[in-house]
C-alpha cells in the first residue's frame, strides 16, 4: 500500500476498535505500507493484533501516525479508545508473533504510545524512527519475546516523552542513549502544523519542517549504517535525514507491469531539494558509463518521490545521478534487484 491516508475512523458507542490501518487478526505476511498516514482514528493508527494466525511478517516505511485515540473534533474518544500510533501486535492469549519492521516512521501526540508492543511475542525492528509527545510513552516494548525472536532498535529518536524498553532490546545509536541529550533546539520545528495537509501532486507526503533536525544538532551523522541510504558520513537519528540533497530511497523492481509489453520494472527514488526546478535522473555503470535516463520531472522545494523506469537493466550495481536544473545534485550507488527473485 503506497501513499494512502486513513483518518476519522470511529465505532461508537465504545470507540474501541476503529483503526486507521489494520493488518491484524487473520492477516498474512508480505504486507508493506509506504508513505501512508493515519490520524484522528479512535483506536490505533496501525494495529497488528492477531487472532487466527501466527508468526507473520509485515513492514512499514516512511509512515506517519498521529493524534489517534481522539474523535474527529479532537475530543477524547474514551477509555476503550487505546490511542496508539503503531501497535505492532498482540493476541488474546498473549502468545502470538507478529514480526514487524518499521523504517523512517514518525509517531506523535497519540493519546497513549507512539510505538507499542502491546503483548506481541514476535521480532520487532525499528530503524530511524521518531516519537514525539505521545501521552503514555514514545516507545514501549517490555514483554518477553518468543524463543528466537529479537527486538532491534537503531538510529531512533524521541523528544517530549518516555522510552520504556526491556533489557533484551538490541540497541545502537538511539537518542536516549549516551552521549546524546535531546532538546527542542535539535529540531527545526516542533510545531505539527501541516502534518495532515494536502499531499504533493505525485501523492507523496507533504514537506514539513516538523521534527527535521536543525543545523548543528549532534543527532546529525550520529547513527550506524543499517543498509539504508544517507547523506554525510553516517545516518542521522530519527525519521528525516538532514541535508539530504540527493537520493534517500531507491527500491529497485518495486513493481513490475507486464502489459503492455515489454515488461516495465519500476522503482522509487526519494530526495530533498532546496529549490524548485527540472529534475533528471541518470543511471551509470560502476566505471561511470551512461546507461539510461530513468526519470525526469518538474519538482517543488522539499521532499520529492519520483518513479524510475528500471526496465531492461541487468542485475548489478549502478550509480544513480540526479541533476537539478542541469547541475549534478547527487550520486549514489544502488543495487539492482531482479523482478523475479
């Protein structure tokens, strides 16, 4: 699911089960949410509660969940309205496993928790996520996992709340760990205005200054490489990569269209630009030879997502070159993934 919004879901009179997105109950594996938003839903933004299935695996990337647990008018929906941002699992008997991966996800001002384990016994992986101002905790994962399951949290950030994690958590370079001390000065803005605003013309999330790291923050280039693209010497902490004037995301062969022929294999490229202009994306081989122009489009200042045409390429490593108004904007090596793998 890509670039979808879910909001104002309610189920009176108890308001206890109306979620924004619900990969739950008998859900299978392989569901992926990218660039989605959930807000002002009476229960959870995302709910992975299981009943009737076990040990399934699903993922979210670049998703926002905020102000859940409240009615459309912003009033509290009551004690049965949990109000969690990302509820990663749970089950009636507290034994079922929902393996969840979240990357670059943002949870803020939810009534209860931002990132919530509930009683999920599966593996949970959180990379470069941000929690801010959630009422009970920004992160709460405290229940013992099933044998062989792992909780991994790296490059994550929080502000204006608490973090409650069990000792078994595998942590690295999170903002609540030494030597970091987070204040409002670490962010360009802590004003949430615009988070529920109109999407860009291409369907991607709106550009907001909220929770982007401010120049001079010690959270910039402070992370560890987890296999995601980044600018600078190392990844930033949190869901927004600072100073990114080039490619931040490319999923080769994210989708393939078989009609009309020939097969069209599409990827997605995300980057942030400081000015508007005409953007062109080229691919080069590893020794610098031009291979193919894969995208071109007018863009606005801020974050953009372009669809790139990867048809006809052999598997291998390529250099992606972004030009804005005729000038090189960024170069990034990528790994082409075959469509039939």
